C-alpha cells in the first residue's frame, strides 16, 4: 500500500536572533512580496533587511523568541502524524526559514503520495498561495501523485471549532456587560493585487459565516495588524477596532486571530494587557491560535483523507469499513449514513 506524505505549509521564520536579518532578506527577495526586477530586488532586500531588523529584533524579545510559528507547526505535524497512523508521514515545510521542502522531498519513496496542506484556511498570498505553488513546482518533476487542499476557511469543522472557543469566552465575559468581537488578521503584502483581494474576500466570508454560526448580535469588526513585510497596516488597526466596539456599546472585546492557525509574531505581540492600556475597553481576551491542538489535528486528518478520496487514491481503512458494513447489513442492522472520517 503506498504511503501518503502530508506537507504542512507555513510561512516560516528565523530560528535564532542571529538569523533574523538573513530571514528578513529572504522574505524581501520573495517574488510574491515584491515586483522589483532581479538586481534591484537583491539590493533593496539587503538594505531593507538591515533597516527592518532594528524593528523586528525588539518584537522577537517581546514575545520570547524569534519564530513561534516554527514550533507551532512542528508540534501540529507531530499531533497529526499520531492521529493519521503509521501509513502517513507528516512534514512541516516552510517558505522562508525553518525546514524547506528538501528533507520532505528526499523522504519520498517510489509510489508515495503527497497531500499539500497549507496551515492557513484562506489563501494568504505568501504563506498559502505562494507556498502551494512552490511545493507543486518542486514536485512537478517527480512521479509521485500529488493533491492539494487549496482553501478550507469555510469548512464546517473549522467554523465549529472556532465557534466553540469564542462561545466559551463569551460565557466568561457575560458578567462584564456587552461584548464585541474583533477578527484580527495580518495585513497581506502587495495590497490591491488580485492575490491580496482574494485573501481579503475569503477572510470576510469566513468571519461572516462564523458570526452567523454564533448568532451573535453585538458589534463585530475586522482589524488589521501590520506584517513584517508590510509594516503599515490598513485601517482599522486593532486599537481602533476596539475603540469602535466601545462606541457601539461594548465593554469587553474578544480578539479572534483569523487567517492563520499558527502563532505569527505579529499576532503574538497583540496582548490583552496592551489593548486594555491603549483603549477604554474594560476586558480584553485574545484567543490563542488553533495550532498546535488535537482538535485542529482531527480536522486536518479529515481533510487529508477526503482529499485522498477525491484524488481517487485507495484508502485501506475504506476497504475495512466496507467489510464491516457488509457484515452488519447481512446481520440485519440498519446503518446510519454519515461522512467518513
């Protein structure tokens, strides 16, 4: 039976403070972040990385490490590997910094199958879209079958998982009066580009579906956080969105990270205490990212197996399931239909 390799795709980051400036240079040279031609791009990346490092290094020290998304993705890969079983191998693959696709590619045996899974439910221009394109290009010359999960921001399992986390905090804050929800996302690079517009539309649709699922009647806003590659975030910023919630009657605010599942440094820096100091909000709760968690692992495992079936690949557990169902029917039992795990 062929083995399935799952590549968990994320943006990546510097392993140590010493790697911050080289990592920034690689980010700046990424063609998905800039349209400058070859030589100018390398010159600009070198200059910009030296300037940006002075701003990014204090941020790294503030959050306790240079790249929390690396450890989050690695731990999520470990959890997913345990949930999927021995027939699967799971590799974290980062676009800039951390493990790239070389080790994951070297681990492929003849006949092995590959499922590409971005750790971003919506198609972020770099961390999801560009990472998928790069992985597909890497595997284009290999005989291994490849399938990809391009977008999963509207999956019922994801919306249910996020809704459960938000409801728990809404219950906690109800004694403090009306509550507002702020969906916080890192601003995409190259605003106004088709890739950025697609990402923004998918974020908006996810937020709308989630609000409907919650049946929430309080103020709901989308806020933007400056990214390392795009330090000037569009309006409203997170403090401005919290102020708007207060103007609309809220006394507490729940900040819900959206657009990524790992703890990007930009999001980690947005602390509840800082927002309480900057705004008139009485209580602020910032939800933790979904990764790493067993709940997210179960959702990803379901998506992986569904993508395998959609690609026409054979899953041995399906054959076992059919045998069990046949035996139950032969014994006169009525089966309840439902989606396969």
